[in-house]
């Protein structure tokens, strides 16, 4: 177990449900609600609210095992933090949009709100499981409870939630968490670490074996960057773009605010060290 993280499995909500996708309990919401455009990640265009033609009658993907070879890499990296099954089984009490077509438009619209709220639940759960944040545990717990309550609203009320305003409030706490963790990580350094501004453009950067302990990489563009063997313990990685980032042999075991979706988009191997709440992607096994 890492020094910072006490948790050894994906985080859960208060009802014991994992904050990770459980597709078998979802009504194919990411395949229906979200839009995508033809690109390196998707083989075609799809409008928001339009079910993908690969979505089967049981809400499972008909080409799941071949998504990458068929040009749908974006589908394989996505994770809804458990928002899909919450909306399907709790908000809409198990009544799907095919049986009740009148609910489809609203269900697809509120899915994005639920997804963002569940993302915040992930970050808040992680924050509460860090020993170094004990001084603000009360504030973090209150924020977690408030966010959890929003996810339990009925569809009409959920549709009215100002998610952006709530995220901004939670972000103030997450910034405090980041400062506590990064300050402790930097305290262990023998020399000053490299600094980055939020949203740093590090596309294709050569950061092989770099000591990035305690680095602020919030929103950094790390697309196709070389981070082989890099030390990212105590680094804030919230919102960082890890598409095709080479993390082989990198140590992210004590990094913070890293998600499964980010890891799924990156390149790694058996030597890549991950926070205990994250899973090693299947595609890494062939690297």
C-alpha cells in the first residue's frame, strides 16, 4: 500500500456502490447520451442523444472485444465513475429508456450532470483517505455528503443542479488537498523541483526518468509525452491529458486525483506503479 493512500480498491458511494463503471447495470448511457466525432479515437460521428449503432437490445456493446481494431479507442478508455448505473438503477429505478421512450431525452441530458458529480465523489473520497488531509477532514466530509445528496435527487431536480457552481466550490477544497500533498512531497526533495503552470503544454515532451515529485500538473497536456521511469509521487494530476503518454516504469503510486480514464488512455507496463484504487488496463499486458 502506498504511503499516502489508505484505500486498496475503487472508492464507493455511501450505498456501497463502486465509483467505477458497471456496464451490466447501466442502460447504455455513455453509448447514447454522449456525442463523439470521427478522429483517432472514434471511427465515425455520433450526435448527443443518438444511441450508437453498436448498442444491442440488452444495452451491451456488440463489438466490445473489437473496439480498438474497429477505430473506437475512445470507448475503451472511458469510465463514468459509476454514474451510469446510479442513474439507471437509482434515479430511474431500473426503468430503461427503451421501455419508456418518454424518459430518454431527460435521462440522456442528466447523465452528464451525474457523471460530473460522481467524478467529484471520486476526488473527495480519495482526499478523505489521505492521512495528510486530516486538518480539513470535516470540510471534506461535508462536501462529500452534499455531493452525494445531489446524486440522489429525482430527475427533475437533478436537471436543475448548477454543476459548474458546485464543482467550483469543491475545487477550492481540492486545491487545499493538493497543496498539502505536494508540499509534503517537495519537502523530501534534495533540490527544487521543476515547476509547471496549470494546463502546461507538454505534448510530446521528453520527461524520461524525470523527478516530478510534488509537481502541479493540473490540466497538463501530456499527449504522447515520454514519462518512462518518471517519479510522480505526490504530483497533482487532476484533468491531465494522458492520451498515448508513455508511463512504462513510471511511479504514480502516490500521485493524487488520477482516474481510471486517464490511465486507460496511456501506455504502461507491469513496472508502472499505480495508486491502489486504480486497475491496470488490459491493453498494457500486450505492451
